[in-house]
C-alpha cells in the first residue's frame, strides 16, 4: 500500500492533486487544516483493509484536527461520520477493527474523481465570492481615487500657503523696515488679505494711515494749550512756530505766551525773545503766582500757549510739575511733545508718565533728524494718543504743520528709503 500526503490552499485543489498524482482509485484516509492555513490530505493506493489493530488503535487514539467543512463536497461529511463511528471502537477486538476497516474502506472509496461533477452549491458560492471580490475591487479603486484627489488638493493648498507665507514674510520685513513694532505689523497683516498683487503695499500703507489717531486740525489751534515733555524735545520751539503763524495771519492781538519753568536759570529767556519779536506778552508762573490765576487773567485771549519745564523721569520736581497741570482749569488742553529721534521704549515711558494729566494729544517733533518714524508712529497707535502737529525743522514759523495721517506715512516711507541702504526701494515686489 502506498500512502502519500498532499497539501493545497483549499480542499478542491487538494483533491485535484490526489486525483492527478494517484488516480481515481485513491482512498482518502484523513484530512486536516494545517497551522499555515493549508489543507493536508493523506491518501492511499492499493489500500489493504487488514491493517494491524495496533496501527488502527494508534491512529484512532491520536488527536485529530477538526475536518475542513467546505460546501464544495459531500465527502467531508462522510469522512467525519466514519471517524466518529471509528473512535469508540479503536481499542476493541481485532474483529471490530476489521469491521471498522471494511466499513471505513467502503465509505472512503470514492467514485472516480475524473467523473465528479461540480456541486451547484459550489458554483453558486464561487459566483457570489467572485461578485463580492469585484465589488471590493471597485470600492478600493474608488477609495484610491479619493485619496489621490485629497493628496492633490493638499499639495495645491500647501503650494498656495507657501506663496501666501512668502508674501506675508516680505510684507513683514518691509513694515519692520519702517520701524513699526511687532504689534502694529501683526495687526496690519491680520487685517489685510495679501494676495501678492502689486497694490498690496499701497493697501498696507493706506490701512496703516487709518490706524493713526489724528486730531482734526482743519481749523486753527485756539484756546489755552500747554506743551509738555522732557528736556530738549522741542516744546519752546513748537510754541514759537505756532505763535508766529497766528500773528502773521491775525496779528499779535489776543496772543499770550506763558512759562512755568522757574527751575532753571534763564530757562524762559527763549520764550521772552519770541515775545519781543512777535510783540506779544510773556508771563512767568513761579512760587509767587498760580497758573490758574494767570490763565484767568488771559481767559479772553484767543490763543494762550503755555511752556512747561522740561524734566527727565527721575527729576524730583517732575511730580510737582504734573500736579500743577492736574490742578489747572479744565479749559487748558495738554499736548505731549514726542521726539521721533527717541527709541520706542523711551517714548512709551514718557507717555506713561505724562498720561497722569489726561493728555489731549501730542506733537511729533524732530522728524527731520530721525532715521525712522515707525517707532513714534507705533507708540501713538498703541497708546491711542492723537497727533495734532508734526514738526520737522528749526525754521520759524515754517517747520510745523497740522498732522495728516497719510502725509505722516509718506514721510515714514521716505525716511526709511533714504536712510536704510539694506531696505532699498519700497515699491512692493522689488
């Protein structure tokens, strides 16, 4: 008797291997599914039914794998029934063993494999399986198409984001080249939708001009105005320019100059010189007089300009000066003079100190001496301090004018372009 083992991915292929190798007279002795997932069939040719009972007992007592239930053949059910019938008889007499062998041989004898016909249920199962496979393939193809489309969209979006990021980065560099603070630059970038167009830069500058708080100066400055600020920022010079413009236009009647600087020797001499040239009175407020009394004396004048003492933040007399301004009559407007030559942090400190007196606005001075106007512009934007005048030189009365936001931005661009070789042309896209 010849015994051989055959392995295949499924039962049909295993039976086909048995048929091709052994022939239609083969007898299947056992089948099992291996851990690898394959089906193993043990088949015999010239099967001898008088096997020793010990071999039969050994074979029947060995652990058996569960039969592979495949709807493609009825033979497996027959095999299973034969094994179940054989199990309780494995250790009985040789007569029972011979009966088992005969019975199992009779049941294991298969009709010629070549003459087998396909079971209709198998064909139906295979048809359903093929249809399911085709459906799954179509679904996979559709899913792959969706993934490809999504990747293409993300790639395009990434390309657009890179382009926008490059435009924003260039805009940031140019805005910082004006000396603007990070706060103002970020606010501008967030507010403007940059698309890389040629007009982006002009749109940014126009929006920046809208940020600047400007006190309307369409009409001439009138009333009582005090000019405040540290030493050397241009308070006295600004007063002389404004007074000269008024006198040239309306005459010297109704104009008075007042100084509260009694702390320095000859501190008010420059103001007295302006008074003599313009033929207007000059009053000095000291320990023997009160500011409110002097203001009341000239309440009927059309233009009262007050020059205050210039002090640095650490001067012990600064607190006294600020207290005097706090106690001044409500009609007194207070303008802070900020030099554009100072650093941003210095300007912010000055604004913080003098804000105790409820400032009405500011004068930006020394534009002609500054290499960058962005620091001062950033401070007035961040502090919300209206700009009333800008002063850009020492000439009296010419070098002062009412503040206009767009004019101030144009000056800032010109200054940055003039002083910064690294910055170069400010035309967008250059």
